[in-house]
C-alpha cells in the first residue's frame, strides 16, 4: 500500500448524500479479476450526464472528493475504492461513511476523512466559487486546510490506522507477528465447531 | 409520518467503574471476547474467524495477493465457496453443466473468466466449492445456514455486505472487502475495532399479513441508512422471538441497509430446532456440548447498549420503498411523499433526486404505481418460506399479462424442496418463470436485469439507482406483496385481491 502522509490537491464537490457503492462502481464492472482499471467505471452511470460534476472541466485533475453524508453505503465491494484511486483520488471528505467502505479505503491507501457537515459544506462552497482552491489533507497533523478559504479543520482517526496509512503497512504482515498466538488459539477451540471439509 | 415506530433512545451506557467487577455483556460482546487472539492498547483487537464464505466476485484479487506473497490459505477447512453473483439462472441442466462451449449457459466471456478463476483458486488452495449446477450451490448466505455451518457464537465473514444475514442464528457475522478477504485467507483472523452496541426491541406481535420484510423495512425507514453506522444491532423482544428462523434471516440480512455491519438475534429453541440434524451441525455428545455453550450466549440482564430503539409490531402494515435507498420506505397504504415535506435540506434534495430517477409524482398513491417486473428471490427473501408465502397468494390465480415474474430460489436445495411441495407448478401455472439458484436480478451483474426505464417490485434488499440494471427502477417489497403485485400489475397486498 502506498503510504499516505500529507496530500495537497484540488477538489471535486459532490453534493449528494447516500452515495452508495453501486453508484461509485456499478456491478457490471465487478467481473474483472485484477485490481487495475476500475477508474473507467467510476460513477459510470452519472458520468453519462455531461453536467455531472466529474465531467466539468474546471475540476479535471482534482484528487480530493468532498461528498455528502453516508458516502460509500451498501455493498462491500472494495472495487469502489480501487475505482476512486485509479481515477486519481487520494482522499474523500464526508460527514459520515459506510463502515465497510471506510475500512476498505484504509486498506487500499485512500484516506477517508470525517468532518462535520458544516465544514464539508464550507469546503464545497469554497471549491465551487474557486475550483482552483487547494486543499491539504495532513494525516500527521490530522487536519484539513484550505488556506485561501480560511478553513482549518481537525479530524479524528485512530492512532493505529493513522500509523498504518503513514507507513503504508500491510496488515497481513502485521498480523503474522502474532502467528504463535493464532496457533495457540486454534488449539483451544472446541472440537464440535464446524469444518467445511 | 410513521407512528408505528417510537424511539426511546438512551445514552446510558456506563463504563465499568474500576474495582466493581465485570459489567454485564451483550450477546455480541460475549462472542467478540471469546474470539480475541491478541489485544493491545491502541490497537484493534485481532479476532479469530470461525467461518469464511467466498464467492467469485470479491475473491480473485485476494488469491492473487496470496500468490504474490507466496502465502497459503491457513484454514481451507474453515472456508467454503459458491458461485452465485454472476452465474445465470437459466440453462442450468444439472451437476457438471459446462462453463464454456456447447451447452454452457454462460455467454458472457468476462463472467466465465471470473468463475474459472474461482474454480482454479479453490482447486489450488484446497477449498470446497459448490459450482453452478451442483445440488449444494446457492447464494452464499442461503447455503451457510442450510448446511448447518452457520451456528450460534461463531464469527463469520464474507466479501459481501449481506453477511449480516448469518446473525439470525446468533453468530457475529459481517461483510468485508477484498483486502480483508486476503487477510482472513492468510491468517484466519481479522483486526477489528470494537463496535458500539444497539438494541432494537420489537414489542407486540406482527399483525396477519405483515411479514419480517415489512418489519425490517420499517426499522430502516426509522433509523435511516446511516443509523446503524458503527454499531452491531441486536434484535430483541417478543415479536423477534416469535419469528421463524427464516424470518430472522430476512431481518438480519438487511441490517447493513441501516448501516450496521452486523445484526443478530440471541439463539433460542427456534435456533436449536433449526440446526439439529443439519449436515454440519454437531451431533451426539458434540450436540450436547454445543447446546450448553449456545445457551450461555444470550446477553446478561445487566448488559447495556449505546443506543436503544423500540417498535410496536402491532402497528405495522406492509411496507414498500418509493425512492433510491432502502430508508425511503412507507406503508403501502400511503402516497409518494412531497420532497418539500422533508425538513432536512439533504433529505429534501435526496427525495427530489429519487423521485426524478423513479419517475414518480408526489401524492401518487403507492397502490397506483404500476410495475412491469416482479422479482422473487435473493439472500433476503429466497428461502422456502418466502416461496411458500408467494405461492400461497398465486395459487389459483394468474399474473397480469403485462408482468414478467422471475422466481429464483436462493439455493438448489430450496429449489428441490419447493418442487417437492409442488410450488414450482403453482408459479408456472400462474405465468411466472421458475429459475435455478443465484443472486439473479438482485444486483444486475448476470443476465437477469431490468432494461432502462423498467420498474420492478422486488423482494431483494437494495433499490439503489441502476441496482437491478442500468436505468431500472426498484420498489422493495415482501414476497406476499410481490405476488399480489404480480397479479394486479400495480403495488398491492394480498388483502387487496
């Protein structure tokens, strides 16, 4: 996983709530067996509308998505995260995320940033009035800065997830440090528990 | 708008004061604690996973990751696979139906590649697979309970958000992404942050004609699609106790639609009777030991929850969705809402968008909404009781000429049981299509789809834009409402016939 320390970029304001993972990447695109190329399917249905925000030239090249509450609800498809990163996004800012999406994002190097609704709205306003507005997401400081708009907002992320993201660590490698404990646990499991074989 | 659901919310959860002994624990907390392999201050708990279910869509990249790191599957004997999401539900001639060439029902080469990848991965890593056409094949969340693999007190994961289904048997079961699938394959564990606890207590009894699907739709409408975010939900109360195991599976299935990764019901005699004698349930002395363990699982009397919601089941009526998320639901007897009636600006904007997508006008009676497709099936409502409920409505009736109705059993075993009861004959005599098992029209990634502009009454779990096919419009309903709707051609309950 690519480490995430701090990122500065322009943003896309997505003024929609309940953006479910079926919108982020429709099921039709989930048949691929690799992790690559999902950006092509990002918001595929909505992108057919020329006025959709991702199609507006002033937002081309933006790397931060600023969305409404309950972003990434629904299906567990990690392909939604892969689609966002493949398209070029490094962070998504929203008031609340679907649990599985948020976990998937932190496993695949996309930073989910939770900010209050009023702050998210202020960021969207700032980006809409000046699409050149640069936003910095500083994971070390756990803060979002949009200096030109006078916004500086701290965000919460637990220490462990922050450390993993900043180091770009692989969870499996971390867990395998405890493999002896896993083996010991297995020896303690009741014998009547089911096996699939 | 919804008088049936009253909330008494409490934020009374207390931390254990030091030196005052152990506080009571909830069912989910007991399961959690029994599975902690490693815990340390400032880290997520490392949980042992008792059962890992896999399917073709969310697993190929996980197996690639294992190969790239030269890792093995730690416990293939705790892992089981099925082909469900992208396989067709017609042309399934039986075991060994070919994946390619003459006689293959799979026409999409990309789908074929994905199923081939699952078969190759299962063979390489020694995982039991129920392929298309196999008597044990079916939707992953239907076959787990059916086989007796889903048991009280287990931790169960799958790369699918509807894994919450398995909580109906008193298991802690939740959906995960592909990176986590790889983690479980490699280590049989998963690092997890401890969730908050929510109790949803359903008092009273469901009136005649009101089903578990109506109950869960009413719950989601009340707490919203994000209401359960960060929580594990325990469904409690006399109306939940009175549900059959299949009804509980329907309720727990849609926990994720309220934002909760997991939902569960404390095991009781209904659970034990359901499990006894199933192929993977314990037997003999093991059964007695299991029963003893299972009976200790229900939450302690002094256990507390971070949030409590209470409903009166007696006030519920059949529910249907009108919008594009599962929280946008109302009693069938009501009308399409006016977006202007929502005080919250986000909800107002979402309702406006939803009505535009759904092509509905405010004030239209929901019973006046005509559909062209009825889908009976999915991990929500594709079990035998669901098929019986719909067949009970259709027996001696014909579906409207304008309607295409797909009946898709949740597993090949459900299909066989339904045929043994003659339900298939009821459906085909009524004019419906009787299919083989799979996810089918629930998710629009196999040949069973809505065409742009088509409108369905669907017993599945998601009414998102394009969920059942690009441009398709979905109304979520119970099996009974689906059957009545098929007869009349517009949203209807059996009592309307």
